[in-house]
C-alpha cells in the first residue's frame, strides 16, 4: 500500500478503509444534492424567464416584413381582434351563443369542428393578417420618407394622454394598470406608445395616399353617370301592412306555425293591394296611412328619400324602371308584411351641400310618468305649456340680442357660449344634404324637415339667419354659413377614392408571419 505513511497493523488498515468508504458515500450524496438543486434552479430560471414581463416586452415572438413584434405587442393585436369580433357577432340575435367561453383559455376551445382549429388559432390568424397589412404600410411609409404632420403628432399625444385620464377616472393608481387590464399583464405605457406610433404612421400614410388621388369635374360627372342607377336618390312614400300572427307557442308544431304565417302573409298582401287600389293621389296615400295610425300620426313618417343602392333589390328594381312616374304605386310582398310604395321623384343629386351654425334652445323634457294620469293628467298638460312658453321666451330674448349685435357669425358665436344647448363644437354643421350619406371617410347628414326646407330655399344666401321652431327639439337660431360641394360630385369622389385606394392596398404583397421559438411567451 503506497502512501506517505505505512499503517502499523490490520486494525488500522480496516479503520482507514471504512473512513474512506464513508467519505466517498458523503461525497456522492453531496453531488446528488447539488445536481438536484441545480436542476431546480434551472427550471425556476426558465419559468421566471418565460413569465418575465421584461422578456415579453423585449424579445420578438413573430417577424413580419422585417418588423419584430414582442409578445406584449402581439397580444395587443390579438385582444383587439378578439374584442372587435365579439362586438360584431353580438349585434346579431343568437350569434353570441356561438362565441367561446370567456372563463377558459381560447387555446382549449375548438372554433372549427371539421379542421380542429381552436379559437386561439382563429383569432391569431386574423391578428396576423392585420399586422401584416400594417407592416406593409409602415415599411412603405418609411421608404417614402413619410412623416407625421404636427397636427397628427398632437392627435397621437392627445390619445396617449387620454389613457392617463381614463385611468384616473376609472380608479386605477397608474396608467400601466389600466393598460394591463385592457391588453395583458405585459403592457405598459412605453409599449403602448410604440404600438400607437406604429399604427399612426401606418394609418396616416394610407390616408395620405387616399387623399393624393385627384379627379376633374368631368371625370366625376362621367363616373356618376355610369353608376347613376346606384347613386341617384329616390323620393317615395311607403306604408307597411304587417303580417298578424299569434305566438309560435300557441301552435302544436312548426308545420302548423309555418302554414299560419303563409295564410297571414297572404291576407296582409291582399289588404295592401286593396289599399293601393284606392290611392290615386299623394293625399289619398297620406289619408290611407293616417287611418291605420293613432292620433299622433305624422305624414312625414311615410316619406323616404334614399340612394337606390341602399334599398332592397325588390324596391330599387321597381323604382329604376324607365317608365316610372309620379303617382305610380306598387305592393311588395314579404312574409313579415307587405309594403305599399307611392313614387314621387328621382333626383340626380346635382345640388350643393350646405353648412350652418345654430344656437339650440331645447325644451325641458316633461315625463308623463311623473303624473298620476300620465299624458291625460291636467298637470302634465300645464307643465308642457309652461315648458313651451319658457323655451320660447328664452329663444326670443337671445334672438333679440343677436339682432342688436348685428346678426353676424361673431355675434352668434359670442351668444352661443352662454345660451346654447347644442354641445357640437361651435354649433357647426357641414355637408348637410337632403339624404343621409355615410361611408368610412364621409358623413353627409340630413336635418329635420323644418330646417331643411329653410336651408335649401333657392334664395338662401350666406349670412341669412332665422329663428325656427321644431316640435322635436324646441327653437333653433340658425345662421347660414355657405355652400359646399355638389352632392353628386361628393358621392362620385368618395366612391372613386375608395376604389383607387382599395386597388393600391391590394397591390401590396404582405409578408408571411414567421413565428420564433419565443412564441411560447404568448398567453392565449
């Protein structure tokens, strides 16, 4: 036995061997313990890393067109798509039942039974599509040297400031806590600002391109004429004869119920034909409609004025017939009831839109429920008369001040601050038309008939004013600010821009989302 010292006897040798054996066993236990602790530390470190908000805000989990999106950013787009989808589906009766259970992860719920696609995968695909389009726009904006205008920068800062205000109103100690409640635990003001800047550049550049298209009056007129069957406005009166049927539960089975509906619909149609046959003038139509209503009937309730493209096909087809003339009447059948239509005119929308300012003097709302006998209570009638007299006196007083101050726009604006019940900024309304028109970019509005008649008087001139009473609101001190675009050109311009802008958007080849291993950081 080699060593520095030789054992003196066998007993010593055995003792030394046992000591060495014990020390070896202890070392083995110590190594095992260290190994276990090391594994636990590594596992804990991985878990901490995966759930670290810092990592989730920093490491890209998906790249699209060279732009990396972190888990926090992806979850913003995911949550927005999911929220908008739920809101859209909830508009339709019964469809909300087809939405996923909010108490369970979307990744554990099947969206498509045939393919096995989960709700998480479905919403992710929509989020990716939106992110890909935004990435294309952002890259195009940067390549073109596009910069946000000062106004757009101020709008962005305003939106960001509103988060802090909303947090305060909602009782959140910090803006971050509100953002985390809305968009996930990894969201904070810095990430939210980054997302908002990205969205602002992408969307404003898209809008910049849309506004860059230019069309001459001749081009607009030609386009309008090509599509006049869709763009022209039709004026007609309508009366609906409803199908009267008992509750479905009063029938023994569905077949009996369907048969009863068919019979009732036929009866409504026959009634509508009978009424239509008795009409030979517009006055006849109004009287026939009044006979079917209560004492509060308003003749204007039967009037309709719309672009033909917005009407049901059965209605527009009849209105568009070349031989259509004033006084023509028809009945259109439907299971829910039959519609009687009395044709008035077709309009090519060649008039100019108008603008106005107003001071509104709103009548106090008197609730009949506050009186023992409701609308028939003498006290209710007295209260109505008092409210009517008070609003009239207030309107006439301010109108006298307006007249004394020169009946100009500055006088109106000065009086508006103290006396108007209209919360529209400056009481200003533009793009007023004789039909409502709305698109993603334009809203042309229609006002109540009493004001519309005054605004579109052929002799109307800038600077004209009037005090106008309306049964629905009270009194309006109206100031005519001027004329806008020719309405037909406004329609054509809006549709052509939408067409050309859509073609421009469709010209992009969007990048394919590339998910990284770090996509496991995403919580869905």
